[in-house]
C-alpha cells in the first residue's frame, strides 16, 4: 500500500496506539471489567430470584432496561446515518470522524439488545423468537430489523477498514504474529489496484445508500412498538420521526464527546480540529430545534386534547411532586441550553460544545425514562387498594448495576477497538490545508509519537 505524505504522517502518529496497549488502557480495561463482573452478579441474582429483585411489577412492566435499550439502539441508528451521509457527501472535514460514527454504530447495536434480554427472563426460550415468530407482533419485526441492521453495520465498517488493514499489513508493526496474520487475512489481498479500488468504492457507496434508509426504517419500527398501543403518551402518529430525530440528536452528542476524549487522550488535535466541533455543534443545534418542535407538539396535543388519561400523564410530567423536575431538566439541558451554547459565538468552543453535548446526552436518557415510566404508571383501569410499589416504579440496585455494566461494556469496546485499528482513518484522509499531498511512497517509515 502506498500513502501520500499527509496519510503517512497520520499513520506514523497513530501507529503506537495499535502497537502498544499501554498502562492507561489496561487500567481502564480492568475498571470496565470489574463493572461488568458486578453486572454479572446482579444478573445472577435476577435469574436466581426472578424479576422480583427489580422494580418492575405487573403495572410497570418496563423500567431501566427498556430505557437503556432505546437509548443505545438509537445511538447505533444515529451512527449509521451520520457515517453514511458523511461518506456519500465526501466532505473532507468529515473523513476523520466517520470511523468514530461507525464504532458507535457497531458497539451500540451490540450493547442495546442485551437490555431487551434482561427484560425477557426465561433465557432458555430465547430461540423461540426465531423458531416460533409471530408475524403479527411488532417485537418480531423489531428482532428482524435489528439483526438485519447489525449485519449491514458490520459490513459497512469492514468495507471501510479493508484499505487500512492493508496499510497495517505492510507497515512492519511491532505487534504479535497472530495480530499481523489477522491484519493480512482481513485485508483480503488488497494492493491498491485500480479494479480493487473501483469495486471497493462501489461496495461502500451501495452500503452507505442502504444503511441510511435502513436506519430510519428500523428506528421507526421501534417507535411503532409504542405508537401502536392505546396507552397515553405512546399512541401518537409523530413517534416515528420523533424517535428518528431523537436518535440522531443523542448520537451527535455522543460523537462530540467521543471526539473530545480521543483528541485529549491521543493528542489528535491536528485531525479532530476546532472546525469539527463547530460543524458538529451546528448539526446539534439544528437537531435540537427539530427535537424541540416534536417535544412541544407531543405536550401540546396531549394537553389540548383534554382526554382523561392524557391529562393525567401531562399532570405527572409537569407536577413538581412527581416528574416535573425531571421534565424541566430534560427540556432545558436537552433542548434550550445546547441551542444557546452553539448559537452564541463566545461559547462556540470545543470545551463548551463538548460539555453541553455531554449534559444533553444525559438529558436525552432522562427523556427516554419519561417516555417509558410515567406512561406505565398511568393506568387505563382504576386501581384500588394496591400497594404503592405495584403502581410506582423505583429502580433497584441490580438494575442500576446492570446499567453501569452496560455503559462499561460500551466504553470497553471503544477502548479495545481503538487499540486494534487507528481512530482516524489512514487511507482516503485529506489534508484540508492542501499540504503534503503530492508525494507518494510505501509505508515504511516509523517515528516516535505520543505514548498511548
């Protein structure tokens, strides 16, 4: 494989991160594994003692697990849409962040469905989802959609990595033999021939074209699981686009935070520049405005319709004694503050944008919670002489530990993947300042860089 000077420089700068795992990476890996072990113990208690160890009851049958599923699976859809659009648009500033979006897609679609399994119980019957599916059930279609989306996401990422695998294969990296052999196998004999380039470009373009509408479709199918019920707050025609734009919005926030952390950890200021934060900030602003419109429409139509059950739900959401403060936080931190921070030039800086994106991501998780729990607590049938814990939901420590374990798994995958391939793509990378583009030479040079 041959690289121009700018690509060679980017590779030399990052090669240490895939050659050495590093003490810091090992420290974080051990911490994440400890969190996952704690989650495994919580799962053992849930299997041994049943769902009684959770806060879920006959009335509130869903809780943190479904909230986490919606959140993570939304991130995967957002990553696929963002990566697909950036790939097809061929904007030079978007090329360094495409891989982060693809990482987010794969990792989220792995972690998210696990939380669905935690709600199911009876793991011995999971195969019934595939052996005895009910076509009438939206859950069946959701399983089919997620499996299809996962397969497409893996192919999309792999196609984007083939050229870089060829670079790693030819670079004489200081890595174990098994890893070198793996790079060789994964590169599929790619040598940069004209026919190979043409076939790879066509394949990537087709996958990008497929993944964008596929992401929108599967996000809509997830929303229909809620919208096709008669429950207050869920039975709405706007849930399809509402879920799609909500997924994009939270995914944009996670992408900004990930970009900031990798920029700090690996000193990638030359590749994740202030311009990237500004552009993603603009995208976040537009998505915040769109998401705010859908949120206002949701609240206004439920309130104005004056239906009894919808009125009860609106009261729960805005009453300070119930979920009022949560609703205020979700709307202020999730919609208004991000718009203000990005709109004001003085605060349109990487650190400010990252901070508000991080807070927004938390607010979007809270919003998912407000979509699930208050609705389930608003019963369609009168309930008398019922214990409070059967009407009100309160997450228990096993649920919180499993949630933390899910987040740790998400971050662990990011850590491991960034040690297997470079965070910033090498091939196809362009110098936006148009420097060092003309010279081309093989990957043979090795320089000292910042240790990982």
